C-alpha cells in the first residue's frame, strides 16, 4: 500500500537525519522497526493484489458507481464535478491497496444495483444498506454501521419520536432507500391499526428531500443517521434532529456476484483497518461513531 509505506518511511528518514544528535543504537532500532513494518505492509499489499481477477487487473481501473447527493458519504465538491466524501476516500484507498485506479461515476441510486448485475460497474459505493433482498442480486462487503434518523425544520414540531408516530404525517425520503421501504411499511401498519396512512414523498436524490422539508412540503425527512447529522451541521440552524435513530444495520460495498472482487476488497478493507487508514477516513468526515472492527461478506441482518 503506497500511502502506508510513505507514512512509515518519512519518520525513518527524519530519525536518520537526527542520528548525529542522538543515540546511534536508538536510530538503528527505529530504522529496523520501520523497515520491518514497511516490508510487512508491502507483502500484505502484494498478496492482496494477487487476489484481483485477471480481467480487472488488465483493465487497471475499478468503475465505481455512486449517487453523489448523500453528504458526507458521497457528494460533489465545490468544483462542480469531483465526487468527494467518505465512500469516495475509502474506495480510493482500497484501490491503492489492490494496485488499481478508481473511477467514480455519479449515477442514479436506483440504477446502481441493476447496473452492477448488468456488468456496467465493478463496485457500487453509495451508502447501500446490506439487506437480504439486495444480496439476491449482488454481494456486499460490509464496512460501516448506520441507523435511520428523522429530521425537520427547526421551527417545526411534527410530533415524531419513533417510526410508529408517522401515521398521518407527510415524510420525504430518497427513492430506492431503506427509508422509503420503512415509511411505506409503516403506512400499511397505520392502515391496519385504523389510523391515517403515511404520505410518503419519494425523490431521486437527497437534495430534493432536503428541499421538501425546508419548504414545508414535507413535515419531516428520513435518511441515514450519519447523513442527517451532517445535513443538520451544514444547514446553519435550518434543520433539527427529532425522535430516536433506529434500525442500525451495515453499509456494504455492492459487488457483482460473478466478478471475483469480493475477496480482494474484503482483504484490502482489513488492511486499511489494520493500518489505521480506515479510522482516519471516517474521522475526516466526522462519522467515526459508525466504525466497525470486523468487516464481513453479506452480513445483512434483515
């Protein structure tokens, strides 16, 4: 892993430069330790690169689909075209471990899993909740834990504490998400309980969801917990968190079942965790509370 090696070698050079001012034996010991760590990291990276299927290795670049409207996980930089965020950084780091370049393709969320199944993309990195239903189409390498949160305009009081309180409310969600599934499921439960159903407004991106909430078209919005927390921070007091976050489940990198990339991506993720790079990426975006320690393949809980 080139980034890890750079981080290790620089302190070694600094220690050598200071050798005249300190103990030569300490310098020698530090140099030996750094060399050993560098060799181990290089060996691990080489072993992971060897797991990459020949077809992907020959191409040299992973095509990664993401819908860049879900800050801080994936969104567009101020330049208007670069995809940035936690998932973007994680994929670039995984690519380095596997000896591959990464091309991030801004896509419609609903089309990503079908696109993976059709061979248009190599990986889907778009805050996908790993579910048993999605596992019928693609494999997942789980890398994060997120729940569902509610938010509303700061001046509003929709009276929602749990999902059961959605009866009779108008809620905005992104199309194709677990939030849409959950709100529509609750609407049916409201009907069975002889209560008013939930009016679910679904939109093709999170930006439109935010607009529906801020304009008052929807009484509240639902999104993944790290996304809601970030939106509130960025909204300058326009939004507030309401109710209790629930339904914590793993995020997974979506991978075509026949591509052979599941194993090397899992190995690369474990390498990033061991090196500290994984934690560094999450901390950069302020979402380290969802870090996991044991990544797995297809770890859906429901």
